[in-house]
C-alpha cells in the first residue's frame, strides 16, 4: 500500500510537470504523460488491493471436519 501511495504521488507530479512544460518534441511529452498516467493507475490499484492482513484466514473452526 505504501508503494501505491508513492507511485500515485509520483505519477501525478510527472503528469502535472509534463503538462506545464513546453517541449519541442511532442512524442517525448506524450510518452511521459502516458507513463505518468500508468503510474497513477498502478498506484491506485496498489492502494485499493487488499493485503495479507485484510484477508479472512481459514482456521479449524471455519472448515468442517469430516
């Protein structure tokens, strides 16, 4: 989850910086913006995705003994 927050923030900074920066090469700017957006999306997925501590653990009481 900490990695997700970090990637989310870095992705937003990259996108905001590249949108305000004036490049002569539009391809480089577009690739950078797409990379930043992908970092934001991956960061959001990492934030939302549950970790091992939030899963329900199966114990002997939840499994029927045969």
